[in-house]
């Protein structure tokens, strides 16, 4: 069974970006929920509106959430597309061995 790269990538992008968006908003509203995860996430994806800065205005918090969402979409696009192509490559190899 092969994967459809477009569909798999879109599904991966939706799931990962929703998870990151919920975690970002929740950790920005809360003082201790998910902060360690977001600090780790920001160490990979730096931007000027980090969650550890306590003196951000509401618009800066929104911009920070949008930066996190953008990074999540790009990450999920790369991972989803790469995984589906690699998976399909190995499925083709296995199916061609079975046909012989």
C-alpha cells in the first residue's frame, strides 16, 4: 500500500500545526504548562517573541504564536513529504522483489 504524498503531507501539517498552536497558546496563557517544551522548540526555531520573555504585549504574544505556527507548518511539510517519498520508495522495492 502506497501513500499519497500530497494527502499525507497535508494531514501531517494539519495535525502538527494544531498541536503546536494549542500548546503555544496554552503555555502563553499559563505560567507553567508546556513551558519546557516550548523552550526546547524555540531553541530549534528562534524568533524575537520567545515565550520566556515575560514583558511581551498582547500583539507580540500573537506574533509569537504565528511564528510558532509558521515553523510548525514548515517542519511538518518537510517531514511529511520526506517520509511519504521514502516510504513509497521502500514499498516499491519490496513489491518488485515479490513480483520476481
